[in-house]
């Protein structure tokens, strides 16, 4: 009994790990879900929080679907996984939405007992120094760059070492199967009347066609 109490005491002092999966999710697809689940397992995260972007400044050259649609599709896609949840923190925020503001809010909400990891694509990590107040951001959470198997990681690994040295930040690289799927390709398929079956969850496919999304 003593041993069990000691083990429980030690575990309660360990930080929880929550992964943050941000994206426009326009629409969400199996690549997003595979990346989130792979990171959750490999980095021992207690849950993954999906955060549909609200009004991201880097997407102002493209008109996004209504935030309500993107949020609802994300909820539908993640419902079957008990380790996934969806936050409306960004779609509810007025004006441009920056990752820094979101991480600050989440850190304030969860407190020091939770470590946040932000999941992003390899190409996004290569350009992370263009992000809003990147130095502050890299101090607030760890970053996980997901790549597809066979991706040439040489440039990415150099960037990772550079960022770790310059900002004293924690970064990870994880290979994820199925990352060749893209929301852009799915939207183009819908415009041409082609099938998107097995690229998105069935409930998301039904929602897209019910609401006539991405037709034009």
C-alpha cells in the first residue's frame, strides 16, 4: 500500500501535456486527424485540442468558409475520439487571431500544471519567424512539426537546431502517415464534382454537401 501511495503522489506532480491542433479546417480531413493522434501517442499527451482559426492574417488573400461551418465540421470529425476536443476560442474572437494570443489565454486558463504543445506543418515551422511575436510565442509552448514519411528533413532539422539555440525553445519532428491529403485539393475536387470519399470523415462529407460548401 505504501508503494501505491508513493507512486500516486509522484504522478500527481507531473505536468499534464495537451497538444494544440490549430488550422482553418476548411475542411478538416483525415490528414489532420492522423497527425493529431500520432502526436498524442508519441509525445504522451492527455488530449488534443482542435482550434479552428478565426480570422488569421496570413489567410486574408483567400475567403474562408463561415467560422460556424468550420467549427461544426471539426466537432463532427473529432467526436468519436475521447482524447480529442474542440475549442471555439478563436472563432469567437473579433479581429485578427494570432497564435500568441490563443496560447496566452490557454496558459492562463490551464495554469502551470499543463504543458502545451502546438502542432504545425513542417513548412510552417520553416517560416515560423514570420509569425506574430515569435520570440514570446516560443517561450510559451513547445512546437511539433509533422511531416509525411519520406519528407526531406535536412532543412527542417537545421531550422529546428537554429530555433532551439536562438530562442531556447523545445521543438519536435514527427512523421505522420496520410499527410498528402490537403484541404485545398479537397475543395478543388468538390468544385469539379469529384468524390471526396475516404479523404474526410463521412459525417463531414455529408455536412459539406448538405450545406453546399466549396461549390464556388
